[in-house]
C-alpha cells in the first residue's frame, strides 16, 4: 500500500484571522467538555463552546467543490461519503454542483443530523467514524474534514481503517497538525475538541501504520 498525496484541496475555503492567544485565555477545560458533546451548545450555543451559530453560507464550500470535482473527476452516479458531515453543508453544495451524485453523510452528533439541511437530510445518519455502517468499497470517494482528530489516538486509527475499508481507493482527510514549535503552540491554544494532535511527520507515520492510502492535508491555525 502507498500513502496518497499531501494536497490542499481546501485552498479556496475562506481563511479567517485567528487570535489563538485570546482564544486560549477564554477557553477552559469545562468549555472543551461541553464542546466535545457535539450537541446544541457546540453548534448553536455560546461561541466559547463552538461555532456560536452553525448556519449555511455558500461562501464556504461553494468555492471548494470545483476542486473536489476536478481532483476526482466527480460526475453523476458516483458515490461520495462525508465522515463528520455535521448539518450537511458540504454535501448540499456538492449536490448543487454535480446533480446525480450518490451522497451519504455520517456524524456522531444527533443534534447536527436532526437539524441538517432539508436538501440532504435523507442522505445523513448518526454514526461513529470508527464503525461506519457501510460495506467494503461502498464509495468512490470518502471525505473527512477536521473530524477524526476528535478521537483518542487508538480510535482515530480505527477511523482511518474504516475510511480505507469503505472507500474504493479515493479519500481525503484533514486533521489538526503542526510543523514547528510555534505552530504547535498555536494549535494547542486554538484546540477545542481534538484529542489527537500530532506533528505532520507523526501523522504521516500513523497513516502508513494503519494502511491509509488516501490524500490528506492539515489544519494549522
């Protein structure tokens, strides 16, 4: 097995100016415990517990979908899974751009699935990334953005194996990571939900250890 490519498929996703030091001062372990429940407080509660209102805005995923389409030559009839789909915003935009895709999304959050976009809600279900409710080779493409790092490292490894199992060979994940000491400091200042944060080199070693062959990139604030 060969590891896929390090490639930034989210290059056109809007970038925010993040004040990591201020966030570190204003976030407590209690806030992190609330956020890690991935309930209403995380998505639509106080900003210190998560998004502070998780609503659809086409400026986020609309610019990214063409990159996905080009990278995998996506077209009608292909099956795509989003692991950690939340309210289904990315799948909605994929469906708008490429009608006829066979879409599926899973998320551990019952709240997110219950409050998902009506356009894709029928494609979504509550499920754990480390035990995906699909057969082997079910999807042409599996995408997981900033999700599996929310698991402890052993469970994170299981999730990677599951992504590999249900994919026909094409996948893309992003995870919290760092390259330098300064990036490590900022990553830990910013972190709210991740339980597995590794260096870029350690992530790549982990991918190889579990047999992940998809593409990947990093979230670094």
